[in-house]
C-alpha cells in the first residue's frame, strides 16, 4: 500500500486499552473519515467492537464509509504455523480492507 494508489493510512497505536485515548481515536476519525480497527484477539468480545461503538456514538457524522474490523476469527487459536498465519491479521488483510474502504 502506498500513496501511488491514492491511499494513505494513519496509524493510532493505543498503548493502553483501559483507559484508552479517546481523543486520539476520535481525532483520527475526524481527520481521515474512514476507520479500520485491527487487533489479534477474536472478533466477538474484542476491543475493536468497543472502539467501533465509541466511534459510532461520538463521530458517526464524520464517517465516509463503514467501520471495518480486522481481527482473528472466532475460533480457538491454532498451534500449526500455517494455520496461525491464516488466523492472525496480516499486512495483506489490511491492504485488502484499505483498498475496499477507499472505494466508498
């Protein structure tokens, strides 16, 4: 992914999850108008759902597309290296999501 494709990303790396930096999250949403939430935990019950709720409640009008979550699937963590590679979020998954979201 690069700006040659007309896509640039801003990364907000939350150093803590409780408390998390609401102002940094909301500031990025207001600046970029699109959101990809990424974490290695499973989708259901993960932090991305909490952040998506915050964004929907406090910055919905700033969004130009859906909130996209990239997470591990709701399955047990595999021990096989090839399965673990599939299970975890990857740069390829981020690039696919960013390209799709950019079309909005």
